[in-house]
């Protein structure tokens, strides 16, 4: 997204937070397009024949975001960071529900849920989510960097803006977090980040 468009999104988010419904109407197509880009980023490793997978994820995230009235958006990067976190939670919830259904948990998956999540990727996503939770207990900022960069598809600069740190700090946290997560997922001892 170009700088002026990014500034426009920030202004529309701030106006919407103040209750301007016209701002929401102008914001919706732009945000929806960006959310779809995020969803495609998430779904890039899924089977290519699921044409509705990204759309189902975007729709669910968008509905939840629009209902968040008390949220005070700082800027475009903040909005998309929250969106990325929300999409991650939606996918993990779907994966957990799918695993519960496979084990006879009694939850029946909807057509949208099965289109969004494959069982193999679901298990990997749950493992990554659990590892990310463990990392967050040790170093919350490194976990946030992973969430922004990996799940949100934000650039180093956008991640730095959201976290209010330098780009060098984001790069350092990103590299250390990747090593920590890899060791954790491989069952190696990782006491600190």
C-alpha cells in the first residue's frame, strides 16, 4: 500500500473510532482488500483447490473487527496487526475444533470451517500457536514480532511502527524468535529467548 493510501486508511480508522459511519463505508473496500491479502498470506500453504478459504477467513475476521466498537485504532499498522492476530486465533480455533471432531468431541464442523482448515496444517498451526504462547511468556515482544511478520505479513517497518521500536530491534527479535521457535517445536530445551 502506498504512503498516501496508508495515511488515508489511518485517518478513516480514526474517524470511524469517533463514530463516523461514512468513514466506515469508505474504509470497508480498502480494508477488505488488505484483509484478503492477509488471508491469502495465511492460506498460501493450503490446498489450491479451496477457492473460498481466504474469503471465509476474511469474512469471519471482518465481522469480528466491525463489532469492536471500543477499539481505539492508532493507525493502519495497528489495525492490521490486530487483524492478523484475530485471523490467527480463528484458524487455531478451527484447527482445534477439527481435531476435537476427529476424536469424537461432538463438534460438527461447518462447510466454511472445513474449507478453511486441512487437518495436517491444523496440527502444525496448533503446535506453532502453543510454541508462540510459550515464547510470549518469556519474551512478549518477540512473540508479537512473529505474529506481525509471519501471521500478519507486515513488513519490518510496519512491525516496528506497531511495536514502537526500531527496525533493527524487529529484525533482531525476528531472527532470535525463529531460532527459539524452531528449537521449541523440535523439543529442544529453550529456557530463555
